[in-house]
C-alpha cells in the first residue's frame, strides 16, 4: 500500500494519512494494511515528566561529581608532605 512517499522515518505507528482517527503501521518504506484506533497508540519518547526527571537526575549527578572533585582537591591540597 505505497502512496509514493520516500522517507527516512523510522518504522512505527503513525496517524493514518488516509483515515482520520486511526493509526497505521509505517514499515519504514511504505504504509501497511495494519491499523488500530489512534487513541491506543503510545507516543515514542515517554512523557514530558519522564524527560524532566531524567534531566534533573543528570544535573544532580553532575553537581554531585563537581562537589566531590572540589572537596577532594581541597582535602589533598591541605595534606602535609612527608
């Protein structure tokens, strides 16, 4: 069921261009005959809350690493030479 489109879009469920309210499977090359209601299609990438949680975790981890490196630098700078 090709509609003459060429694309580098990844295979997956997308809004059916021929039937509003439905999702159709894109094989990466053309549209297949597989359809389902659009509401039941999970959107890729997760929720925005998941995204913000991941960003917060990365930032917190970065700050913790910078703090630890700074603390170690101060600690070892004050150790007397033997």
